[in-house]
């Protein structure tokens, strides 16, 4: 029961007038991302109390799958679409799965 998945949690704060545009671009990216062979999950959350704050939780089979994701058309389109919509630099934290183990995915 190895624990080798590459997990990202990304916190994003967007400009108040950019919420809808950011959400649309991010959902398009997420829809493409879950079709990638190395992506196990790609969750998008929007804060209930502050709709300008989003959290992405991305689970990849390995670091290489994350690198491949960053080369996809949908990721590059997302970056281009959202870079000017952010109120501040996004914060990404990297994790490894503690539970479930790799075989639980």
C-alpha cells in the first residue's frame, strides 16, 4: 500500500468582477483534465462566504502526470485566460496521499 500520488491543493483569489470568467475557464480546464490518463481527481471548490476564493484539489498518479498536464491545450488555455483575473498570486501546496493508499484510487 504505497503512498506515491502527487497531490496539489491550489488556493486562488480572483478579482471580484472576474468571478464568472474565472469559474468558466476553470471548469473547462477541469473537464479536460479529468480525461487525462494520469489524473485521478481534479476538484474545483468555490468558497461559500467569499465567492472570489477558489480551491483546486488535483490528484495525479505521479509527478510526470502533473508535468504532462501542464503541457495540455486546456491547461495552457486556462493559464492564458485566468492570469489577469487573479487578485493575488495563487498558492500551491504539494502533498502525498496518506490515506487511502495508492491502491485505494
